[in-house]
């Protein structure tokens, strides 16, 4: 069901509608004419069906988004179907299919390359019209439809640029929100530590001095005064103990709430369903460790979007004794190579983790690509 939804999006319907109109007109004219056999009509219908099926597969974001070889194969099949139609029917308006076909090229090559090669892939259909069907107007029609092809290339290229700019802006916004959240948590932690330190240094020291003085006073006094001084001494010791417990509790609870920063980073990531699982008792007090986790998650998501055909991305964060463990994996099943070639992203992650005394492991499984990180919490 999800595949069908991705195939029949609004932008895809803008290609399906003209294909349906062109196909209906071409087949109707062939059926109503005595010049075409039933076999030719059936062959033309089959070619039209092959064209639209492989067009939808080629532009699908679900399964073939980053598989260049498969997309090229689908595009070649579409082009072959168009050329077959050129031999099956003499209708020049079928060149509209070439214009629709050309809209895929900016995703596979630069705009300049697509424009410079446009005469090469635009000409064959019109050569068939001119030499096979002896169409006198084919050369003029070829020039007109070639301008349509250039227009389609330009519009798609502009749309791609705008889409990438929007996605980049959204990515930067997510990074900014996550960083702001992390900085806020770091500020809270620093303030809690400062308060605990002040309580310990000021109140704790004064209470210690008071306890010592009361102890001395109890020894040099007698009678009812000694009893009262001893009671004050016991209360001072009890208060000192309460202060120490309070300071310890403040320090223990001065950990960083990393979940808010991660949620800010993961919200509204396009074309990827993300699952975040954080252990309830997770305690991270080191800002550098928290930042490393945040940046590794960010880089892993970016790599998945760029280099994987994955539709799901999972994050599991937990604590084992004195270390924090981060496991991330996707379902990009196209990755079958045994050796992982690390780019700048993975290399940067490995260097960041190594600097904090941690370990990063990568692995390819039948389910997809997996990254496991272990960081000492006291880094």
C-alpha cells in the first residue's frame, strides 16, 4: 500500500495524466483505422504500458532512490518503448512521451549535460517519422518538440534545486534546534554543579567549623549549659550530614537530558521513518559525550538519506556500567558489499569517538547497515 501511495503522488500524476491522454488518443485512432492490425494495436498498447510502468518505477522514492544502475536500466527500457511506438504508429504527438521521459534526466546528470545531449536523444524518434513514415513536417515538429524538451529539463532542474535548498534549510534548522537544546541542557547542568559546589564550599565549611567549635565548647562547660551545647552539636552534625546528602543528590541528578535534543534533530526528516529508543535510567553527565552522540546520530541519518534506499532508521541508546552504548541501523537492503568504504562522514565519526576514548564498529547485515558506538561516560 505504501508503494502505491509513493507511486501515485501528485507530482507523478502530472506525468500519468498526459500519458493517459496520449495513449487513449493513439490507440483510438489505431483501432478506428483499417491500416493497423490487431497485433499492431496490441503491441502499441503493450509498449505504452511498459513505458508508464517503468517510468513510475524509475521515479519511485521507495525502492530505487539511490540505485543508479537500476534507474538507468528503467530509463533505457522506457526509451526503447518510445522508439517501438515510433515504428508501430505514425502519430507525431507521441513525442510528448519523450518530453515526459526527459524530465528524469536532471536526477541522473547535470543540467548542462542533459541540454548538450538533448539533440542526440531527441533526434531518433523524428528520424523514424521522417524516413519510415515519410512525414514531411517531422523536421519542423522535431525543432518544436526539442524546445519543449529543453523547457522540461529547465523546470525539473529548477524544482530539484529548490527542493534541495528546502531540505538543506530544514536540516540546518533541525541541527540548530538540537544544538540549542543541548546547550540549554549543558547550561542547566553547569548551574546545578555551581550551586552544589557553593553549598559544599560555603555552607558545608561553616557547618564543619560550627560543629568543631560546639564540640570544644561542650568540653569546657558543665552542667545544663554543657547539655544544651551537646544538643546543638548533635543538630549541627545532623545538618551537616543533610547538606552533604543534598549536595550529592544535586550532583547525581545533574545529568544531561539528551532525549529532547535528539527529538529536535529527528523531527520531520524526509523520506525516512525514525525510531528512537532511549533507556529510562540513562545518565550522561559529560557534555562532550552528549555532543558526540548527537553528532553521530546526525551524520548517520545524513548518510542513510544520501547512500541508502532505506525507509526505516532505528536508534537505541542505553547505559552499560560506566559506558554509553549507541546502536543505529537501517533497512537498506541494497548494501551487499563485504568491504565498507568509509567516506568523510564515517571517518569523522570514528575520529570523534576515538578522541573520547570510545569505539565505533560498522557492520553490514542482511537487514541493512549497522553502526555500534561505545563511549566511556567519564570521558
